[in-house]
C-alpha cells in the first residue's frame, strides 16, 4: 500500500469487529485510477463469508436492539468525532482508490461524517403514539421497533458518505448491518468499520464484505430468511434485480437508483449565478454523482450567453491526479467508465452536437477525460437519455416554460431537478410541476444530511437522511390495550 496512506487500514473481511481472510483465500486488487496501478489487495468474500457475517449479525441483533437509544447515540457521536480526527486519512484514502481531488475528498469526509452526528441525534427521537379508539374500548398504542439485520450495498462514487448514510440510521434504529462496498473502493469502508469499532460498536453489529462476486453473495444473503432489509445505492438496472430478489423473503427495501437530472435556466435567471450553480451541479465529484446535472436546458434568448460563460469556466479546469497541487478534476473511476463517457460524446457529436470545449479522453496513465461542454445536442442522442457519470455538460435550448418542464420530465428517472429563475410565482409553479424527489431552486448543490434524499419513478424507493431516514429501518407495531 502507498506510504502516503494510513498503515492501519484493514485489508481483510471485517466480521466480528476484526479482519479475517476470505474462506477461499481469494483477494481483490484495488487500483489507483490516476495511474492504473495496484494500491493493495483486500479479501474477496464468498457465500461462506457472507453466511458468517449474517450469523454474527443475527447473534447480536436482539442485544443491539435492546441497547438504550442513548448508548447507540453516544457510539455514533464518538464515531463522528473519530472521523473528524482522521479526516486526512480518509481523504487521502478516497483520493487514492476513487480518484477525486483531495478537496473533494475532504468535503465528502465532512458530509459523510455528518450523517453519524445527525443520526446520533435521531436515535433518541424515535416516537410512537397512543390514542383512544373512536369506540372508546381501550387504548391504541403504536410503537417503532428495529427492522432487524440489514444488507447495505454501496457504490464507489462516494465511498464514505454512501456508507454512513445507511449505517447511521440503521445503527440508530437498533439494526445490525452487513455492508457490501463497491469492488473499486473497499478500503474507505473497511477503515470506517475500524473507526466504528474504536468508537465502541459491539462485536458483530457491523460487517464489511468486499467481493468480486456481488451477484451471488448478495443473492445468497437476500435468500436467507434471517435478513430483513436491503438498502441499495446504484444503477436502476441492478436495483430492479434486487427488488425482484427481495420478493422471495418480502424484504423491506430502500433503493436509491439512477438519475437524469435536468438543470433549467430561464431567461429571468441571474445568469452568473446560474453558471456557478450549473458548474457545481455538473462538475462536483467529476460528474460521477447520481444528482449531477445530466441535461442543461437553457431558454434560447440567454442560451449563448450562458453557454459561453459556462464553457469558459469548464475550459479553465485543471485535470490531473487528485493529490496533485492545483488540480480541479481527477480521473474517472476506471477504463470502462472513461470509454463509456467517450462513446456517449462521440455519438452525440456524430449526430450534430457542437463541442465547445474538451470532447476526448486524455492519453497516458490513468483514466482521465477532458472537461467538456456540448451544445446543440440533438434529441435522440443517448447522452440525453442515459446517466453520463462524467465531466460532460450537455446543453439544449427551449422556448417556453411548458416546453422546459416537458423536456425535464421526459425521462424514466426522477431523482433531482434544478432550475434558476428570479420569479417567485415561477419558482413555486415549476417546483410543483417537476417530477423529481428533490428540486434545487437557484441552487446547484442540494444534498444535506438533515433533508430526505430520494427519488421517484425509476430513481428509487424510500428516503435517506432527514428525520425520514431512520423510518426506513423501523417497523410499526400496533398494540391494542384493554381498559
């Protein structure tokens, strides 16, 4: 492992608050996307290891559920503090295995850790209710109880935050958790597991299972009647498979799936502010975010002004390894993703789109793609219908508000939407009309641990974050009392 990284990062499977090799002895190479070279290797879990993790979770589920909310709160609060103390370690690790710049990684450390602080506070605020039935014959008592053992499947683009956003509410609710991190970025989750152990999390409450064989390992866990919930962040394609598999045991599911976010700029917008917001919504995390602005829709009277300003800002981005001085944009996660972005751009250009800046993969080591702005993208181009997950801003025009809303909603996805306008009437009208679980009004960054994060349509089920987040890990029980 690189000497720049902390030396206490686990590289085995994390089960029972300790690391162990995979039963098969198999390992996974973790690659630095800035160089294409191997950073280190971690244990590669199989079905036997998954069963061991579930055994551990089931063995302590009742005891963890019976732990006082205050005790669970204290552990999460301590974990938040320890992440803050080790912020540099986490940031360096994320940059090494995922590629984002150190500035972006530090931002994720702060954001990701905040879910532990938020849910440490929510742990002591799980409420039920009591009422007298209309007939007056006794009392209605409604209580909340933990769902039980949870499988959390996390993606590579936010290696820390996508874990804390699931682990935090699950632990706060009293659930044990098995995390299956993305094979590209297992190290951050393994370090997080160690930090939770250091914070006092009891043995068996959290396991981490890196694996190259996700379909079989996940399917085996979901087929086991002892598992009670699955929470997944990733593509809609995989989410649909997991929803189908969840039917076998009628598992509770939370699905945060793909996005195709529109970013609308109306002619009454503050153009400078809209450019700044679009830049943040598009280029944050190198565009590798489900909330990224996938389609930028600009009112034709201001389209050239907006496009020229955004192009100037994008063209100034400095590309390079995420840990290099002055770099604004790191590599994409792997060669497959880089080539996919290149194919989407090439097809759009072949159909008549105009390249305002960028437009090609960069030669040399690593998986870099130029920051790109495309204008005049024709309807029917795949880049308008598929999640790009790269640093490519795609601009099209519109003439009326109704047209803009229709274009924004013309997708199977409904995660995030953004628009810029100075008009209060328009802000309320368009916010209501947009088919999305989250809407940013004159804002390009909307994620907040205190707010519910989730989509509609094929962007998913349920919410993460906010007071709604812990409800995903709680069952509702009605008790009928006599007297």
